[in-house]
């Protein structure tokens, strides 16, 4: 009886194993599948689907419009295993790995016209984690290398132009803050710990129309590539004829006034703190405005100071006081309001007497 019972156990186990193997190797068409409460079922079945679903519709507009279908592995109603998608012309477009309904592993995307690799991304439990590379599939070159940790940039980020020859961004990300150089669009800037820190140059179109039109055409094509490839960058500063339209200096994210205007701007900052509190910081737009106002006040103050004391420190204090009064006047009356001689003289006398 024991031997007979043992044979029955073995037979039952074989049958169960056979059922499991058959269940795991099921292949059905997507028209046989239905989605209920986030799980996929085969029609007329009450348990979540295990196996492969073929001919799942698929389409994309990146980098070129394409439609096709996918073959996807499922376990207990969720994507689990490989997903392979091909275009209607038979070009492999997507190959990805899934666990419990989330991308988990490597995802590769190909461009439909060239058949070349376009993007490769690593995922962990549904989040970008590890190296992501973007290629220009028309030139077959890498245009972006970026590292992720749980969907956040972490580590090195390098971005090239669309030729793959010119490195435009070279950044290092730590705790969500970037350090390094970035050239993109019209600007060339430097970051440290997530803030602008160093010289920032802004470029603009030259006066010559022919060159301007050529640069405009370059910019238009570059923006189209950027939108299409979702990677790479472009920089107008390298185009022949482009000119630097503005140079600014930043320190720890704060715009620095021009050296010749610094004392005047410092006085305005002190006035700002006196009105709003020492813990309130002015915006960079405020600094830029004050820098311009101080430059204009120097032009306006063309007459010699009548209250010159012969003491350099005292004269500087008087001048800072006058600059502050000029700034307050233009804030109330407009940035281009003229400062007449009588007003200037009155403010100088007030500042000399401590008013």
C-alpha cells in the first residue's frame, strides 16, 4: 500500500508540474486578454494570466513616428520578463525587462529608419537607476551619458552636440545639486553645488542679416533634433559671427555687481535689508536693476560735490548716501527719471549733515 501511495504522489506531482509548465508557456493574442483592476486576464478565466501575449499594439513618435506590435511575458496578470516590440516593417524597436509590472533591468530602443540603437536605460523597480545613454542614430554617435539613482540624477552627466564631437555639458550631480560647466542654447555657465558660480556669458545674433539667418536656421534644426532625440544639445556660441551680448559674474548663486558699481549696490542692499529684514535676500533681478541704476547715477552726477570735506572716507560715505537717495527717487519716479542739479545739491547737503 505504501508503494502504491508513493506512485500516486509522484503521478500527482507530474500532473501538477505539467500544468504549471503548460500554464507558463501559454501564448495568446492580445484580443483574448482583458484588464481588470490593473491585472490582465484571459477571456472567460478567473485567475490572472500567466504566459505570453502577442500582437499587443504599440506606437511611438520618438525619434520617428512608428507603429508596430509587442510580445510580452506576464506572471499573475502583470508584466514579468521580456517585452519585445517590432515595427510593421519588421524592425526591432523595443526590448525591455519587467518584474511585477515595473521596468526592471535594461530597456533598449531603436530608430525605425536606420535600425540603430537610439536609447539604452537601466531601471530598478520601475525607476531609472544606473547609466542612461542617448545616441544620434543618424550619425551613430553617443550624444548623452547620464547616471540615475531612483529617478534622480546622480553622478556624471555628459552631453554632446548632435555630431557627438563637442562636449557641451560636463556636470557631476551629488544630492540633487550639479557642479561643472554647461553650454546650451545661448548661454555658457558654471555651477557649483547646484548654484551658478563663476562667469556666465550670453550670446546673441550679430547685426549682419545673412549670418543671422544662417544661425537662425541652425538653431531651428538643432531644436528639432533636441525635441526628437530627447538628448544631446546645441550651443549658439560656436557659430561663426555670434557675439557675446552680456557677461555676468555669480558667486554662490548670487549675481555680482560690476566692480565700479559695487559700493553703490552695497548701499542699496543695506537699504533693502533695513526695509525688509537682514534675513530677506534680494533677487538677482534686484541686483541687476540696482547695478543699472548705479551706472546711470554715475552719469547723472556730473557736477562736483559741493560738500567735499577733503576726507576720502567721509566723502565716500556722503556719495553712498546720495546714491541711495537717487535710487529711491528713481524707484518712485521711474528708472529714467532725470536728476536735476538742485535735487543733487540738496541731497548732498542732507547727507553731509546726516539727514
